[in-house]
């Protein structure tokens, strides 16, 4: 427990620092992007110059995406508190990737618990959690494979399990998974913010994230989210 607390504390500190830097960077970045886009509209621009400016715009948009993820990671409390059906969140997130699965030779299997209690949570943020896990799973299976998404309900918790048959990871990688900017991917493939965002959102919902993996043996992420005994929407009298 001591270890977990220290880890959580360190994450929170890094998060605050990262959010501060992200805010500071936002302003100069907006200028770069704004002026580059203005230049793009300049009809007198030679073709060579136009290509260079396009690169500035693309790189700025990429940087803005990183900043957005950082701010999301640093935010420790959910914006909305439900009601959310996690099965619907999963189906919504998976729908974003359907064409991708086919293209990448990934077989998708869903085993969703038919009796899903509503959670007090932020549907948008929980969608982000699923998207980040699915993106990682897809990237871990470059030669195709099987993605299994399951939900279960027990002990007052909704449990979501995302399992892939991909490359898996060493213990060393597993120990650093939730640290911001930790990535084993190429520059344009990963920012190292996917799992810190997952951790931040799940923790803000009072839940936990666990990983089980071994090199060559695939990876399983397990997310546990507590069900509130009397959520606010059941408290209110019918009108
Ligand atoms: P990113 O995906 O941008 O690298 P993440 O925080 O999402 O950042 O993941 C950090 C690292 O964890 C990845 O670079 C990868 O090495 C490892 N990882 C995450 N998910 C998986 C997975 N499903 N299979 C194998 N490795 C994974």
C-alpha cells in the first residue's frame, strides 16, 4: 500500500507540473498555429513555401493534441457524474475502430454483461479510457490477432477487461506504464500519455487499473469501477 500511495503521490505531482507546462505552452503554440494558418491563406505564397507552412500547421496540431491529453491527464475529478452504462460506452468506443480492425486483421469479440447497472461517471472520459486501451491493443498486434472486451459485475463493482493477443510487455515496461511520457513507440505513434490518462480518469471515478502481461503472451487490462449504492438519480423523486 505504501508503494501504491507513493506512486499515486508522484503521479499527482508530475500531473500538476505537466498541466502547468501545458498551459504555458498553449499560448505561444496558438500564435504559431494562428499565424501559420493566416500565411496559408496568402494567395501570393510560392508552392515551396506553402509546403513548409503545411508542415508547421501539421506539427502544431500534433503538439496541440499532446497538450490536450496532458490537461486531460492532470484533471483529477470527473466533469459529469453519470448515469453511464459502461456497455454503451464500450460499444461506442469500439464502433470508432470497426473498419480498422478489419484492415489490420484483428478479430473482435465482445462479452458484455447483460445486466449492467448505471455508474456515476463521465461518459466522455470513460470513452477516452476505452479508446486509449483499444488503440494500444491494436498497435500491439501489427500482424493481426484477437481483441476481447468483457464486462462483469461483482462485489459492488463494474469490471471491464480488455485483452489482446499482441506482443505483450516485459516487467520493466509494466512498472513504468503509468508514468507520463513513457513510451516504447516511434515518435509519431505514441506520446506516452495514453495510460496516464486512463489511470487519471479511472482513479477520479474511484476505480483501479490492473495489468497482466508477458512478452509474446498478450496483455490484459482490468478496470474496476465502484457502483454507488444510492446514486443521485435514484434519490430524486419522480416528477
Ligand atoms: P503510448 O501508447 O503513446 O506509447 P501509453 O501510455 O498508452 O503511451 O502506453 C505506454 C507504453 O505501454 C507503450 O508505449 C507500450 O510499450 C506499452 N503498452 C501499452 N499497452 C500495451 C499493450 N496492449 N500491449 C503491449 N504494450 C502495451
